[in-house]
């Protein structure tokens, strides 16, 4: 069976990365998410510069059929953070993303994602 262009792309960006958090970081960064990876703890989280809706969007991306779940437009813009009301705009993914919930070893999922 021939390797798809998506599989080649994912292999290229994750080459040498065996830890799940490292692979997740590379794949989702390539997808356009602003992420931080703490190499010491292995935690991946949304960067402070991420859009406020990125956490909700990541939750939808846990499912291969996320396109059916996503029913609102995603704003592709940075939100300049001020400390006013920061708590209510925070999603748990700004603290830690459970990378186990994302099927990054499934080629069909990666094709849909990319």
C-alpha cells in the first residue's frame, strides 16, 4: 500500500519523536495551534497567545468526525490578553492537554486533521 502525502508529512515533522507529548506538539503545532511543551513534565498546553476558542476547538478535534460537531465559525485571530476577565476566557487546555484523548496514531484521523 502506498504511503499518503499526509503520512509522509507527519513522519517528517515527528521524525525522532517517540514520546506522545512530543508527537502531539509537532502535529498540532503544524496544524496551527500555538502550543507550549514543558519537556520536564511532559505537559502540553495552549500558549498564552492562543485564541480563547482554541481550547473548545481542540475538544472537538478529539473526535474523527469533528466537522459534524463543529457548528460555529472559528476566529483565526490573536486575542490580545489583558488581565481583565482572563479567568472566564480560560479553558483547561491552557493548563494541560490530555494528549491521550487524541487519536494521533490513526492515519484516517491525521488525514482529517491536516
